[in-house]
């Protein structure tokens, strides 16, 4: 009987009733499968014995016969796992052995996706556009052929890549700073749609800025990534089908464009107030339509936002004074 089997027999001896060593390489105890004799508690008819260089089990009461490997698995699964690994390291598992090879289970490797593009600051056209909007071009990327680039991140994302236009690339990260998607902003007014959002996986929400926020503080929710760059602790929904499930339970403040004659925006604000959310109602005297335009006009956007947050009845009153439809 090999030394490893003897070692593990001794380790399970305390689990076996009436365990004894009859002689070298022969161990006796009450059968753990049938329980042995119910009338005579001293009956012990289970045996572990040597068979060639291995060990086998046999009960002379119920007839149970099996290998020591299987016997050990039935007695103690943790010891069995150790035993399998020890036999594997000694070359005593697999074909021609009573012991199967251990099963190695590895987590499927996760390959971190990254954007391999030049920064928008290196492209004169993209850089000029962003600088005119007072946006830092070093925070974004530039793709000469946006659709072709998307296909490198998500194969077959676009089956048709003709008329592939250049776009500023806006990265979307989750709270662990992993790339979850991108949004492409066209530089040509005649190219539609102006924005294209591509998610690496459909399980992610289309939200920009998750990697930069502190969820313990109030979070502003604005209409576009560029606008959010001017506001501390803010995110932006990237698309009309976006949602904020990933921020459930956070203190959210919704900020819509300053367009009191735009029925779609007016309806969104109305729904926001009706569900009890906090919302910014723009004060009189501001003519610019969005946050970016306000910043270009020299308005201190942080001050305006913090002093015009409303909810409930007060929000309803301010909203009725603001809207023009």
C-alpha cells in the first residue's frame, strides 16, 4: 500500500466506527455504507486492503466494493480534493489509474478594452471645435473613421462602413473606470445623426461620467457629456433610451436645457416634478439654451445651478412661471 493512501486512511480513521489495524496494509471498521450489523454493535465487516500498489474497499455485509479514491470522496470531500491533487502531482491520476485527473476551473479571462486613438487635442479641427466651446480637447479622442473604429471595439457593430465620417470620440466608463461604451460626435452639421452611442455590452447603462462622481453627494444629471464637463459631480444620459438604474438610491438633480417653448423638454420637466425628483428651473434673465452656451457667455454655472434646485410644490410653481407652452 502506498504511503499516500496510508496517510489519508489515518486522517479519516476518526470518522470510521470501530477502526483498527488488523495487520500491515489491512484496516477494519464498521461499514459506513450499510451501517453493518444493527444487532451487534461490535460487528465490523468493512475493510481497506492493498490491491497491487493501490487501495480498495470491501464490505462483507452489504457487498459494497469500490476504490479508495471513491471511498474517500464519500467520507470527506475536502480530503478527497487534497488527495486527488497529491496523486496528480505524483503522476498517479488519469488513464490507467483508479484516480481521475483533478478538474481545474479557471475564470474566463477578462480583457480590458481600451481606446487606441489619438487625443482630440492632436487633430486641429477637433481641437479648434472643442476649444471654441471652452472644452478641454485632451479629455476626448478623435476617429477619422468612426464606424471602422467601432468595429475594432465591437466586431460587426457596423456592417456598412461606406461614408464613414470623422467624429470626436467621448469615452464612457463605469465606476470601476472600465470602458463600457463610446459616443461619437459629428464635426459636420450635415452628417446625421449628430451623436452615435455604441455600448460594448447591452448590460451597461448609457451614462457618461460614472467614473468621476462621488455617490455620497448630490449628483447633477444633464443632457450631454460636454455640458457635464462644466459641473462638479455630474453625469449625462447618452441617448433617449438611457436610464439611471445604476444610480438608484443616489440624490439626483435633473438639469434640462433652458428651452421653455420646447414642448418635449417642458414635458420631461413636468414628468420629473410629478415623480417627486429634484429639478433645476432656470431663472429669468438667462437667454442661453444650454449649459455650454451659458459658460461661453461667462455665466457662473455652478452658482446658478445650486441656487435654483426645486422639488414638490415649489418646483411646480417655478416651472409654471418658466414654461411658455
